């Protein structure tokens, strides 16, 4: 089975029907989204398709790229692009198999149940300790080849920690992925092709750093095409200089081999379709490719850490508007420096790009929140861009400064609210997880943030400039109102009066009001301090 010819990609058509297609059909305008049985599979499918197009496209410049965004290549053209890499997408038989170890064989290790390919499946330690309370063992015993290929690619792409020598992925375990998303409506859904192509760079931009001599060999892009020792020394590691730039899409940290002999007929436990070759087990060994060094994946944002640039990962507090700036424009403050994903920053560098393409955009962010080998949650969110691509660099810089102040003020207000609630509830310092207070505050202020953001972007885009201070002052009032309302009516005021301490509540409320009207919040927001009565004007 070759994955370039096999209809293994589940998609949704514009009329809502589900269909399985080959990669050559990705440009069909009737296809509007991937439609797998799991959310993490949909994220993996998007990365697979983008990686395939990025690796194979001959398009070099921005002009040709824009032409294909509006008028996509037909299936024959895509087949022509993919043909030179056909050997990399064989899924069974022979030595080289898609995303599987070149040297490993089914007889070389004890088999694992095929459900182990799913990231949330309980590990050996959880089963031994009988701690698989919420995600039970034995839910998946057989996968059709299509779902097995999807599960394998999803695992290799997200690769969390799996014990001694079982490597994490090129971006660590459970990376955050941010993609440009062609905005659509139920009446006129955007073709899937637009979303995919928006995240593919022209070869001039993708290979801007050049390709090291000797890195054109197929195995330097697709590591399963040969023995691991050919690109990584024993007990060594692998850096970006040792492979082709396209390797970032095809990283293979886990040594896995599916057992294609011990198969049978039955129903796939994921997609529910009948299969003549239900795959039930695989073998694995540790010490796969060990990714070290300055890797920069074009689909992920990075932050400045002590060890250099490190990829962002979802955290237990979820995804929300507090991340908008980091994902879209990056953050350049003294406290935190974040670089937006390459595909996002490259797109926004092109002046009036949304106007030129006629496509409105959103940003799609997704990924696993991992606690080492344990998957705590899958997060998936989209955020608006409000035609930010039509703003120039100066306007984007001004917006970055404004939103940075807004978020700093919101963080400070959330801290004030959290402290006030604790003081109202407890007479001394209280320990515990008070994250729900922050989560409630961020949720309550989200709609107001996006209203102001849209107004600010429209002013900057239309060269009106607008009054940035007035906009920030409006945001300060929203923060103040939200904090006081939450304290009065939902967090403290909603409790039984006989179980409360009115004096403590009054003191906490007074301090909260003082903080919300105080100079620190205005300073965090970048607002001028009010002139005291009788003081000379500056």
C-alpha cells in the first residue's frame, strides 16, 4: 500500500458528507476540511498535507505562490510533484516503510497492542498500578491500515516522553502548532486547499538558509528510508545541519515497526469500517533519533529560554486571548520573548496580503498538554486576525505594543482578583490551586478584548491612527468592571451568607477596588497617571 495512491485521508465535503481521498485530491475545491474520528488526527493530517506539499512543491516565488492559492493545481499536477518521493510513502512490505524503523522486525522484540500508538493510552506503569481510571486500557485492539498510518504519524509528530531512550519529538513532547486558517462561513465554506497552501512557503523562503552539501539524499528528508546509523552515530544526536530542511515535517524519534503479518479481518476500533487487514500489534525499541540543537519548525511558535529558542507547548490553563499576541505577532518584552511560527510571520510580512489574495484569515492553534508521558488534555482553538495582514510593519509594531500593555494589565488584574478572593475566604495564606479564578476572569473578558482588538486593527489598517490611549482606557474600565462583578456576584457574593465573614469580605473588596484604581494597573497598561487636584499640569 502506497500512501500517495491510497484513499486514506478522511475529509468533509462542502455538503457535509465524509469521504476518503488520496493526497493527489487535496486541491479539489469541494473539500472543506479534514474529518478524522479524532481531533488529534485532524491536526496531524493538516501537518502531513502541509509537509508533503512543502517537501514536493517546485514553486519558488511569491507571485507563483499567490496564483496557486486562487487557482490550485489539478490532481495530475500534484501527482507529478509527489512522484519523485514515492518510495518514502510505502506503508508495508520491504525494508523501508512510512514512519517505521528500517532495521527493526516483528521478531526482534515483544509485541505491543496496537492501541499503544494512541498518545492517551495508559502505559505499563499505569496498568501495573491500576491507575487508568479515566482512560481505560484495552479500548483499541485493532486498527485498519488507514487509521494505523494516521496513529503512527500522530505519535511521531507529537512524541511525548516514553521512558528511557524513547525519544520525544523534534519539538519536544506535545508541541503547540499554529496554522493560518482560511476563514469561512456555513454558507460558503473555504476550500481545504486554501488553508493548506497558506501554510506552505515558496522554496526561496523555505530554503533561505541553504541546504548543506550531501543533504539532498532521500534519507536526509525521510529518515525511514535507511538505517538510523547513516544519519546519526550510535549514542549520538542529530542537528539541523545533518539533514535536509524538509526533515522537520518527517521527524521520526520513535523506533516502531508494525506487524503486518499478525493481521485479520474485523472492524476498526477507531473509524468503525470493516477491514480485511486489521493491524493488532507492533514492536518498538528505544534510542531512536535524538533531536538536539537549533531546530526551528515552521508551524510552531518559539520562546527564548536559557538553552536558546524552545517550542511552545500547551499548558493546563488552556488556549485563549492571552496567547493571541505571542501566536500572531510575537512578544518582545524584557520579561518574555516569543517568536511567532515562521509561516505566520512570513505571511504578515507581505504588505496587504489578505487584500491581494481576497481571503480572510483566522489562526488555528492546537496540541497536547503533556505531563511527561501522560496526556492531560488536547487543546484546539481558533482566534481571529481581523485582516491584520493588510497592515504595514509600522502598524503591526504599534499594535504589538498596545496589545502587550493590554495583556500585562489583564494579568495584573487577574492577580488582584485572585488575591482578593483568597483574602475574603481565608484569614491566613491559603494554599491550593486557585487557577479557576484566573480562568473565569480570562473567559469573562475575552469578548471585550476582541471587540477592542478589531477596532484597533481597523484604525491602523485604514491609516486612521485612532486614539490608542482612549482604547486602552476603555480596556482598563472593562477589566475593572469584570473583576468587581466576579467578586461581588459569582465568587464571593454567590456564597451562603451564614458561612462568610462580612468584615473580611469588606476589607478584601476595599483593597481590590483600591488596586483596580491604583497607579500600578495604569502603569502596566501604559496609561498616564491622573493629575492630582491642585498639582501643576505636566
